[in-house]
C-alpha cells in the first residue's frame, strides 16, 4: 500500500476587511454598520454595558426584555418580527446585556423600530415574568446538579474572590424574589444608550444602515448609572482545591493561568503558546492525555477574555482512577512548554491553525458580527483583526517560549478538581498540597 504525501500548505491569504461606517448619535449610542453581502440578511447586535450588580434581576431582565410593551404583547412582537423574516433575543453574561437579532435586509427598518419600542417601552408583564422566573429557577437547579457547573462555580470563586466575576449564576431563592417592579427599575437604570454599541452586519449600504438606526433609535434616552467593573485581581496560586462529590465516576480538572488582553504585546505569542500546549486537537497536551494515554476524550485550553481581565482556562473530564496521573501529565506539559521552546514545525502548525480559524471565524455574517461586537465592546474595531493577523504571522519561537515561561509555568496555576475525594485526594496530594471542601460550599 503506497503512502501519499500531503502537499505543502499554501501561503496565508491576506485578511480583507469589509466596508465599515460608524456614527455616534446625540443620545450617546454608537452605531457600526459593516457590509457583508453574501446573503440578503442582516445581523444585529446591541451591546449594553451592564456590570454585575443585581445578578438575579439582570438575568431575569434578559429573559423578559422581549415579553411585551405598552403597545404589543410578546406574541404580537414575535409576529411582527416574523413578518420581516426576523427575530430578537437577549442574554446576559459577565460583562453585558446583549440583544441579538437577524432578519431580511428589506425588513431592517421594521426590526429597528421594534427594537426601539422594546428599549423604550418594555413593561415586564406580571404573568410573563412569573413564567420566565419559574423557567430560570428550574434551569439553575438543573445546572446545580451538573459537574461542569459545580467545578466552574468553584474555579471562579477561587480565581476572583470578592470580584463580581466570582459569581455568574444566582441562587434560586434570589431569582424567586424578583418582581416586575424591580425589573422596570433596573431597565430604567441600566438599559441606556450612553456607552451602548449597536452593530449591523449584512447586505447593507453602511451609511444607509446608520441613517436607519438613527431614525429608529434617536429617541431612546436614559440617564442611568454605567455598569462599570473593577479590574480582576491577580491569580493567587496555592493548594489545589478538591471539591468533594462522593460517588462520582469521573473527575473534572480545571486550571486557571494568567493571560493578557487582546491589545497586550504578548497576546499573539501567548495565543500560539496555548495552541501548542492544548488549544487544538494537534496540541501536545491533547496528544498526551487523549491519544497516547486515553485519559480523556476532549481536553481543551483557551484564553477567556472579559472586559475586566483575561485568563487561560485548562479543562478536562477524566475517569476517577486516572485523576492523579492526568493532573501529573497536565503539569508536565505546562512545565515542558514553559522551559523548552516549541519546535519550528509545531509553531508553524499552530500559526496556520490560528490564522485559518481567524479567517473562518469572520467568513459568515453571524461570525463577523460575533467578532466585531466582542471587539467593539472593549473599544476595538475591525482594523485590529488585521493587525492581530499580522502579529500572529511574525511571532518567533523565542517569543512563544518567553510567553510560555511567563504565563504557563505550573507554579502560577490556580487548580481545582471536582471528584470523589475518598478516591482522588491521596493521588493528588502526591503532587502538592490539597484543600478539600464539599460541593456547593
């Protein structure tokens, strides 16, 4: 049987940026329109800086923002959106309230009119709030039984201490206490145009799209307080936190390591260092504990960027009996990359992956909208995408090695394991100090 040799990779294609227009309205709303005419649709994203105060109320607001206005019920609102092939949804994360929508480009004016009606006149009807409150409580209770939720909760608390990022899901009783009047007050305080960003991506003429947004949204006003967040505290390494889940047949391993924001000079090198370590299927760590040893199916590491700070998160689910060995190999691979530069072919493979996924991520209207609004929310524009691609193309082995030594050293990691303490505490203690606590404490 003959072995076919794969052809060499072709040269990297230059990242071509689409036409963009931007305008800040008199009410403080920034509108960005990007032309991407692949299909006759438009993607809408509205970023509202929300902060993390009143978490239960914030989540309830995001679930009920589209539940009706003085002029329309939720059913009527949905029907009007469907007439123009559109839809709107809302969600809350650690930094923002994000309203997302899509629709036919011919219906853009109507979608913007309906968005304006929600922003200026959401009423939070009692029955709708009660229904969504019960649904959210059920969802939280279900999540609280899942290992991935429990280990994430423990990791965030260990990483962030008293920072608002430490708690990203409220308790059911906190949600139960939320009433429509509180949501209307929170809306008046936080759903405001100053500091908000509206992004429109699709088969639009950018200047005309800005005009349409101004016509629809210039009457949106508000003087509420901004949702500012303090910077995240530095990670404080210490004993491994073992969260006891008696009887668990697997363990959830999580490590948090320091990272830098997208604008930091080390960011491109750190991104490539992470890819070499565990950020994609061909990485060292995945090859070690998945392909070679079979400890886990889907280990992964990724840099998580938030407005107030960034961190590199290492995640794996492993069988209980290999918890200690899997943690050992994880620390070994971190230490190996932090002390030995990657080989040239390793770096080039990671570089090609990074540049290719960057191109792929903005190849659709929805992908471009997701990237553009994430950048806009931290003060960046699409030009940064091309600049970052150029930096990725130029990063050297020495720069990747320096970033790995600075940020990926095992001694800098915050480590959390969720599992059966009776079976995994002793193997983990061989690797270093362990502090054990009950799940949910």
